[in-house]
C-alpha cells in the first residue's frame, strides 16, 4: 500500500508544480481555454498511468510537455476542430488593457500561429515553457544548434511580419 501512496504523493506534487505551466502551453497550442483544460487533464491522466516510467523527477516538466504535445496532435487525428464563422466570434473585453496593447498581443499571437511548426514549437517552448535550448533540443529530438537556428529564424520571421503594415517587408524597390 505504501507504493500506491508514494505514487499518489509523487503525482500530486507533479500536478501542483506543473499544472499552470501545462495549461499556459496548451492554451498557446490550441487558443481555446476549454480545450486547453481538456489537454491538461488528459496529460495528467496519461502521466498517472505511466508515472512509474518517470525515473528522474527533474525530467518531469519535459516529460509532461511531451505528453501534452502528443495529446494535442492526437486531437487532430481523432476529429477536425469545428469551424466558426468569423462574424459569430465574440471577443471578450480584457479590462486593464488598452485597445492598442490588446491589438499588439493579438497581432503577435496571430503571427506566432502562422509560423511553421518547425519554428513555432521551439519558440513556444522557450517563451511559454521557459526551457533552455538544451532542454528544447531534447524534447524535440534535434540538436542544440538546430534549436538555436530555429529560434533565430522564428524571431526573424516575426520581426519581418510585425515591422511593416499588412505584413509587407517594407522594401521600397518592390513592385506593388
């Protein structure tokens, strides 16, 4: 019985320590609070079943993020997300933010979402998850230099997209 109580204690510690980070990352992946909650719940259910495979506690966050990423990918294997007519979308008022800052945040989110997954995933893992390049490389199964290149290119793509109105590069020699 003590092994069951040890397992429960380890699991409770994981939930307390990482649920906020997992939710934040899930929200960035799907941009839907209800789906983000579902992803986190499914992640913890899978983690409970496989808790004995987690040998080192310091690897727990990366392990959980990997489970969450895979679970997010599974949602697209199972079903196609419902499409919503743009005219029916209601934007919640976020008090405390100016319209300009909300617009900037939304624009940044949109441009990050447009990045190819190759660039978006490492960027989100670094910015939202707080992972180092070594940790990101480990999670994505690539080299540290590949991660650094992908992060650099992601930022460059964002700079270009956000620097000129309408997403144009601002090259004066370019024909309209």
